[in-house]
């Protein structure tokens, strides 16, 4: 029984780490563009894991999916600008799509039975 609990805890730790990584990347993006307040909100978002309510879990998922969408929009805009200026664009697209997928995975990882059990309605 102890082993199962430790395994569940390690899975939850992985999910939280994935989410924190996505939040740090998004926070760095907003900080680079001068949005200090938005960057601070991105960095504070993982603190919602401490609030064991379902609404906080839903909000965390919504933020992760929004981050994935934001990264895809940025990818399209940067690739378009690089193509118009004749600069290489494929590595930019690859990196931004990878970050979008990381954010998407962070949101999807919170949609499991084990996580929902920890965040009651």
C-alpha cells in the first residue's frame, strides 16, 4: 500500500513539475516583452495547486490550454515575420510548437482520476 501511495505521489509531482515548467516558460515570455504583472501571475499560478478545490484545478487546466494557444499564435506570427524577411524559420516553429505541446500536456496531465480525487468538488 505504501508503494502505491509513493507512486501516486511521484506521478502528482511529475504533473506539477510539468505545469511549473510551462508556467515558467510563459512567465519568461511575458517578462521578455515587458509584461511584469502578467509574468508574475504566470509564476504565481502553480500556487493554486495548494488550494485543494476543483475550481482551482479547472482554472489551472484553462490556463495551461490558454498558454498552448498563445504559443501557437506566437509561432504563426514569428514564422510569418521570418518568412517575409527571408530569415530561417523552421527551428523557431519547432521550438514554439514544442513549448505549445508542453503546455497542452501540462493541462491534459491534470485531467486524470488520481488528480481529480485530490481536488474534490
